[in-house]
């Protein structure tokens, strides 16, 4: 977990490579469910086609279905989920029903001024390359997203009940993330190293 632009997806991919367990991103799971026309995917598509936000109930069901997949048997990494207190409560209940528990919760703490600078640099590079800039890639909108994280996502973080104490991924600025495949003694790698290999 962490604020927008903190590198959650980047770190999750590195951990996936290192431990051989899947990264579960709600966006990816939602798109897959819709593309495969699963029952919950059909409901999600109907909501999105109507221009509405997908409800927590639908998101939770999609996550539950994905966790039941064979490739999650040895473990999985939840990337950016849960994002609300109701989602966190539902996740605890969902895992309990499946006889599972979170091994750890890792929060990426990044200096917010560094995140804004990184966003501004990304916009500059995108424009220079002739690309399209996201509508929310401006300082004002980005700060609103950071505020939303503090008010909503951070509350969900405090609701989760991992087997181990909440792990701190470390405070990083810019792109200097704490995990590298050859350095498990720092940041996120250290958190996973302390947990042991998935399934152990």
C-alpha cells in the first residue's frame, strides 16, 4: 500500500519475480473478469457501461474469485487493495472464510513533495515524447489524490490484521525504492525476507 506514484506496482512486480507468486492488481483483475465475461465481470461491465463506479461489493467478489485461482495457492501480493475501510473489513472476512491470513502489510512511505516532482517530470517527458498527458497529471489534481489517500486508503491500512506486525517499506524519495533483487536487507525486500518464502 502507499500513495499514488509511490511505486506499488513496480515493487509488486519485483517481488513477483523474486518469490514466484502473482501480483493481484484490482485494475487488472477487473479487466480480466470483464474480458472473460464471468458473472461478476458481466455485472462490472454493466456498471462501467452506465458510467458509474464499480462498487466495493463487486471489487471484493472479483478479488475473492482471483484468490481462488490455482496460481495463488502458494501466496499472492495485493497491489493497492484494499482502498477503503469496507474493503479492508471484507478482505479480513474473505480470508478468514478461506482459512487464510495476511502474512504482512507493507506501506510505502514517500515524501509527498518528491511525488509531486516526479509527476511533473513525467508530464515533461511525456510532452517531449509527443505523448498524451493524463487529465489528473497536474499538481492540483495530484495533491487531491494524495489527500484522498490520507483520508481513505490510510484508514483501510490501519484496519487490516496481518499475522505479523505492519511492515514499513521505508521512506524513499523520487525513484529510489527500497527493494532490489540483490539486496534483500533493505526496504520491502527486508520485509519479505523477515516473513520467509511464501508457503513456508
